[in-house]
């Protein structure tokens, strides 16, 4: 009799813990998607940009190993993204901007040593170190 009661308690206890509500995992705020990870906000980059071209549209995206060549209505931007996950995110972001025909801003910011393309509406941008800083 005692064995049956112990088994019943064990089964009930196991069921209670099995159906316990699981804690909700709250995702962290996504990190800014910048292949060069300069740690600077888009507003700061654009405030000190030497040149800006507005209403730029992406026309082509070419990927070869770690290099991504972005053709847009005002020229090209080449990005070196050696990390596979970051490269996939970058390509996804570019395709999203291209399919949505998103008006973007191409910029050259010597103060931050960056050239890039930005979506001012979302605050996201992709950039590379300028040739003089790429060493």
C-alpha cells in the first residue's frame, strides 16, 4: 500500500513539474547590422558626412565568398564580410531593401572613416572602412 502511494506521489509530482509554465525568453534588442561594427549611430555618421546621396536604390547584389558588391543607382559599394552569419544577415537586409525599392542614402564620412549605404527610416546601415583607413 505504501509503495502504491509513493508511486502515485511520484507520478503526480512529475506531471506537475512537467506542466509547469516555462519562463518566457525575452529577446535582446538586435545589434545594429554593420559589417564593420564601428559602434557609432547612423545620425552621428550622417551629421559628419562629407557627401550624401539621397533616394539611392539598390539595383544589383553580387556575392563572392566574403565580398558583397552592392550596385545602386549612384554607383557601387563593396563590403567585406568574413563572418558567415553576418554575411547572411547583410545579404538578407540588402535583398529586403531592393525588393521594397527602399529609398536609401549613400554616404562618405571621413570623420568616422566609413563609406556606406543607409536606411534613415529604420536607422540601419551597412558600411565599410574607407580606402585610406582600410589598412
